[in-house]
C-alpha cells in the first residue's frame, strides 16, 4: 500500500521525483564565494586588502543592497556596484606653511592628519597632497615637517635623516613625574610579534636613544622635552611607556583618555639644498602647558 501525504526528508530529491529537476542538478549545489574574493576577480586594479576596506567603509552594494562584511558570500551572477568617493582634496584641514622656497615646503602638521596614505586608496587628505614626504610623524602627533618639491630634493633630505644629521626636538606631556630632571634613555626597540603594528623594548632590538629634560610638573603630569638621536617608529612613545610615564592621550601605549596625543614636534634642524643650515620652530600648543598647571 502506498501512503500519500508523506514528506520527503530531502526536499531536493522530491523535486527530482516530480520531474522538476534532474538528478545531476539536485546533487550540484550553487557555489558561493566571499565578496572580497569575488570583487578581486572583477576589480583587478585593487588588491584584496583595499577592496576589504571599500566594503567595510560602505562603498559596495550587491544587487542594490549595502554590504559591509568582506566575508559575506554570494553567487557569481550577482550585480556588484562599487562607488568610491573622490579624495577629499578640499577637506577643511589647517596646515600652516611656515617656510617655502623652490625646493622645500616646511609646514606645521596638525594632530589627526596622516603624513602619507596607507594602502592604494585613502579617502582623506594627507601631507602628501602638499609635497613629497621626507620623514613622518604619527597621525596624532603635531608639529614641524619638511616636504620636498621634487625627487632630487627628496633624496637629498632623506639622506640626512638616514645619516642622522637632522636634529629634532619634541615636547610631550607624560603621566607622573620622571625620577630625574635630565635623562639619557638608551633602550633598543623591536617589533611586537603579538601586535605587529606596535613596538616594545627588547635587548635584541635596534639601537634607540632619547634625551629627556623635565620642563615643568604638577606631580601628576609633566611637560618634558625629548630629543631623539635615532628615528625608530614610535620611539618616544615606547620609551615613555617603558619608564612608566606614557604620553598623555596615547591610545596604543597608554590609556588614551585625552582629547589628543600630547606629543609635538617643536624643532627641526636640517640642511637645505645649497648648503644652508636652518632650524625651523613651531611653538607647542598652549594646552600642553595648561595640562601641567597646579
């Protein structure tokens, strides 16, 4: 006896028996691919990392729907729309020019501005929009920077940084009060493998030297002058952290509880093309001194 009304445990097989599908069709599932991988096949001029940033930034729609997860999976015949906004050339960024000639441009970089774009695409204004970047300051560090106007000058300036003939002076507000009014900090730095974008003190690291001078303190926080003789990434921030006096506002090496990173590049001594040795100065923001008032 055949019983009617019974449900098949495999719906796809029931469609085969009813003639809606062949057996081969039922056994071949539709392939779905990660969105970032699918876009890499279509937009070959961008690398996968950049495409992932596009997706996460809300620049991508799939069949008219906004998708912000690079690992979302779709079949190949979906419609993908990538709308990348034009670079914000006219963004309201206060970059003051303090010196300019035919070869270089010296500026006062504001806190929050990138020195150079990261990756293939950067939707924000950077210092590279003004000239060729010969050295860098972290995004949240303010102060004096020099830019080249052509590749020959860029090479000339970079050579001075590499040979350590450029002298730099920074100002920072740090937590607590250093033990001595003047200190030589000789602590080698190495990249932290657990957090590849950060650095730490390690005996096997690269030579890193900083001279510290205490300017004023209220016991809880101190204003210091920092003169690095080497130019390691995050050098001043790591040195201060290691000593137990992280820079105020440092979201990576400190608690980050401030309106900005209190690190400012105040002086830059360098030789200009033609042999003229110059010292460029940018006064530290008033908020630095106010933060250590009694």
